[in-house]
């Protein structure tokens, strides 16, 4: 936003002298170029150079009235702006992404920033919010997800001239999260898992066994179906190829999608777990339902014999499952914390394998992790410490030394 002298040309003459312009001596002499509140280029002229320079300073700082948005836009709240931001961008998002973003904004960001004008959110407030998340024991991956969402919303607000700068830009998230690892925050003991088995209703007990005995995630467990697509009892194998999801707005209700992060795979089916599944099928015959299946990438409706349904023959939603899980957890004496969910059974499964000296690569395969590094980083504190052997090289070379 430079200040121009309209009475003289910017290019000097052949001898370096200043050349008069066609406007010399007519009208105001000094022009300041700037961007208005909408980001459009504008210009304003002044009689005095000092006035033009003062306006230039104000315009650069977005303090000049010409550079500020109107009062209504300037004071737009986080709740309203985040809704506009999401709706304007969700056209190209997958269904799961739309629902996840809407839920994360509503549950994790709006309660904190919802009543604040966008331009009032400061770096200090963001850091305080992150500190509270850490104090509450939120998972590192969850904090990162929520922060990146807040960062994207604030960056868009800056581009829309709703706020002067992005308070998230000054946050070095890796430093904030320093010391927070992949490691599980809580893992049930064998006794706690057995107490859970005692209180879970028979209709859902085999699903819990699939979590503790095969490492399945909750949506994977309640999404298994009868038949060779998921179970090969003869070969003692479990094919983890789908999970049950619920989206009434997009898919009209329940549907089957691939496991989280593409973690499909075939894992060992322990004989004890297999017996629990067989008993469940005998006591609660699978219910055949028509479901949308998008696991192959090509949506199609097919008949599915789900193992786990309500007594009315319906699949169970995430919300109802979470409510029931809370009751079972309390009855079993588990702590009432975020990390004591169904996923804790997967951690129990992994650490039990590790404590029995199962090879790391086999643990990775059982958990269907993409890389061995992920498995090692997650459970680094549970791998048995081996006694360091000494004198191995000396013993191997002693015979050579004795021959001399």
C-alpha cells in the first residue's frame, strides 16, 4: 500500500530529473493505495503527504474504517461462522467426513468458543483450551484432530476478513503435545475383563468376546455376519472386512463400510472365542436384513445375516451402544473415564499377546496395523525387557584366540 506522488512521474528523466505528470498542480497530490474489507484494491487521495502516510499506516493495520468489515460481520460468533464454514465446504466430503466434522465442531469446539466473536479468539485462549484437553486425559490423536479443525475455521475467517489473524498460527502443536504418546491411557486387567463378561447381557456377550479375544473395534464387532464372509471355523480364521455404520440422512439408516483406515485382514480365531460365537448363533439366530454395502467401493444392497441385533431384530446404533456400554462398565466396576470404552478391550487383547511373548510382527498382524512402527510405538511400555547378554562376541571368538 505505497503512497504515490500524483504530480510527478515515477520514472525519472534522462538526466535523473523528476518529470511532471499531466496532473501536476491540479487536485490533491498524494495517493494511498490499499485493500478494503472485501480485499478489493482501492485508492484514496490527500492534499498532504503526512495525511497519506498516516492513512497508509492505519490501512496496513486494518484500523482504517475503509478496511474494516461492518459491525455485524465483524462481530459474527464462532457458532454461526463455523456452521457457514462447514456447509460451504461439505459438498466434496465423504459422508463419514461430513458427520465427523459436524459432530466434532458441535461437541468439542462450540462449547468452548461458541459464544465468542470470531475476532475475539486469542492465542492465549487456544493454548488454555489445549491445556485443559491434556489435563482431562484426551487422546493425542483427538486433540490434534480438534485443533486442526479449529485452525481451518480460523484460517477461513481470516481470508473472509472476519478476524484479523489466525490465533492458531502461533501454536506449535508438537511442542504442546510433547510427552503425550500413542500409549493407551488405561487397559483393563484380566479380572476386570472377566467381571465385564459377567454383567454383559447374553445377547451382546459374543461381541465383547470379539473385542477382548480378537481385537475387533466396536463397529467391526457388531458388524460381523454369519457365513464364510466373516468366519472360517474350520481354518480358525476371522475375516475382518466390514463395520456397521449408521447414517439416516445419507444412506437411509444402517450400512456396511470397510474397517477403519483400510485395516481389513484375516486374523486368527481363537478356539475359545469361536466357541462363544457358535453358542451365540445357536441361542440368538442371525437376523437377515437388507443393507447397503459400500465395502467394495461400489454401493449395492444385499441381504446380510447380522449376528448382533436387538430383541426386535434391528441393528444397534452407536448412540444406544454407548449408552448400554456405560451401564455394563459401571456394573463391572470399570472407571468412568473416556479411555474405558470398548476400544480398551482391543488394548487388552494386544497387551495379552505381548505378555505371552508373541512376536511383534504377529501382534501387528493381529491388530491389522499398517506398520510395525505403529504397533511398537503404541505398546512400547508393554514389551518385555530382555536381560542384556554380555560376552557373546568373546565366547564366539575364544576358540579362534585359543588356536593362536
